[in-house]
């Protein structure tokens, strides 16, 4: 069985990334990956793609572990396709975050103990063994087939390795500092800089949580990049540096007077709260806001930032929050809505793990680990791109008497549409050919057997 011709035509756009033999394997692996109904082990992908008899199985393992293709080139080819289709002009909105893929086994390259938010609580942080991926995703909204949704489409990724991966020192001494070790914010900055260089004429706005809003990122942003992130509730904010006086001695001041903290600012009656009607991601509420321009000196140095303090009107159980934005010309509502769009990357991580096997690969070698899981993220973006161009007229929703108001597809609907259109196309071509009909019947029975 093959994927629909329109999807195969989309894959042709990535032909320059691979050699001719490797591209043929790429198409086969992509077919199996999208059609697979079980975990994305390479052997399962081979079976789902009907490639059991097409060469030795090591050929497909070596596609990830040894083949001469560059993941960075694949990411860049995908980024150009997505930007040209979804954001041909205007600001590029990029979300950055990391996710944990749990693994088992010590010999797997790049694994370590990382914070696990799913089993942690506010009072106690817990860790799990696995891979930690830092991902940059293009945020897209206002699509004609999903006008109320925001989609996060992966365009870059990095594997984070903690310092425990360094070789241990002798006689119980601490491990030496690895000169190649990079923190998650440093990996995020690398991706931001690469995207800024790839689209030098475009303005890029990055949204990230507080883990990526510190000095490691904020002080090193490229000229065409802005950042929206959270300010720590106990952060020290300062007024901008006053102008130098004519007879002033010594160096010019780098910052002005220290401003009141978040709690004192919230209680300050001299600056009244302003009401903002907010409607995003199920939150239909009136927010009370205060704004000022200030220096987040510890993180951004002398760069003036727009600071926004928010509070849910009437309480509502939501704590006060403080955001900063490097764009001083944006309105409060625009800053809040843009930052709220960051949640789409959390939805991306859920979908990628549930439907595209981000957590499934069992590779152990370095190059295979670095390539296999991101391959699922690449196909996630390619699937959404295909659905936007060709698939959305063919979407069908299951009969659900309790849910008749559904009008916008989920990623599961996109993937099922791709499989159904591919199956219908293959069935149409098989009619009248007894051999192909028998082969198709055998494959359908195998799919049902695997799904069971």
C-alpha cells in the first residue's frame, strides 16, 4: 500500500536532501510511519509500509544510523515550505519549549534523568529517565478549515544532554566540565539564530515560558527577533537609566531606581487596573492589567521591555502573572494573545507522542537517536501541510450523537483522512487486477490483526 499521490508529490520537495537510493528508503519509511497503527519501531514501520520483502531490514535501520543525509537540511527544507505556505508575509511567530520522552535502558545514547512534569506536583519535583527534546515550532492560526485553532508545526529540534553524561573524574572527584555541554536555553538560542539567519528579511517573535526567558536567550537575540516570556514573581525591575547630566562624573548609569515588586505594584492604587476582554483557549474572561516600561536588568541588561501584569477579574483562583515583551509598540491584548498561543506547542507534544510515535523509537546509536524521534516531528508538520493543501475537503467525522457540533479537525482527524484517502486511492487502482486485490486484502487483514 502507498500513500496518496498528492502526499507523495509533497515528499518530492525534499528530494534534494537525500541521495537517490536514500530518498527511496525515505519514501518507504514515511509511508510505513504514517500508516503504522502500532508503536513506531523500525520493524513495525517496515511491515506497515509493505516493505518486508524489499531488501534486508538493516537497510531501514541504517537509514537513521548511517545514511548520508543531514537532519538540519531536512529541517530547513521543511521550514521554507511551511513559511511559504502558512506565513508568506508578516511576523513569524515561533514557540520554543522542551518535552520529555521516557526511555528504558542505560546503553541508549543521550538519555538522562530529567524533570517529569506529568508525575510532579507543585510541592515536589520528580524526574524520569529518557530523552529531553528542545523544539521550535511555527505557530499558525486563522486557517480556513480551523479558524479558531492555533497549530504548532515543528521546524527545528535539539537533543538536550545533562551534565551527568560527562565522563567521571578519577577517585571520586567531580566530573570535569564538558566544553560542548549546552543548556536548554542555549540550544533554543541556537535554533532561534538559525531561523533568524534563514529568514533575514522577516520579523520573528518568539514566545516561551520562563525557562527560556533569562539572560541566556534575552541578551543574545538577533536583530530581527523579539521575545515574549514570563517575569519571575520576585524579579527585580528597574526604571530605564536616566540621561547623563552635563557635569556628572564617572560612568553613565546603566539602570534607574528599583521599582516595586509584583505584589506591591498590584496593590498600588496610584496606577489603576485596566480591563481587557480575553478569549483564547477556552478562557473567556475579563482580565485586569497594568503595564509599564522597565528594565529586567538581571536577564536583559539595559534593554527596555514592556512589562504586563495580569490578574483574573474577580479572582477565579488564577494567580497574578507578569510578562515581558521586547516589542514596545504592541498593545496589551496583542501581547497576551500572542503569549497564550504558546499553548499550541503543548498540544503538539501530546499529538506527536500519541499519534506520530515521538516517544516510541528504540534506537541506541548516537546518529540514529538524533534522527529518529525528530523524523516523527517532521512528518507531523508534513501531514498538516498536506491536509491544508489537499486533505481538508475529504475530512469525515465519526458519527457521534453526543457531539454533533464538531466543525474543526484535530490532528487525529488529519491522520485518519490521510490513511483513508490513501486506502480509497489504492482500492480504486486495484479493481480489476486480481493479484493486486489479493495483496490488498492480505494487507488489510494484517492491519486489522495488528490493530487488535
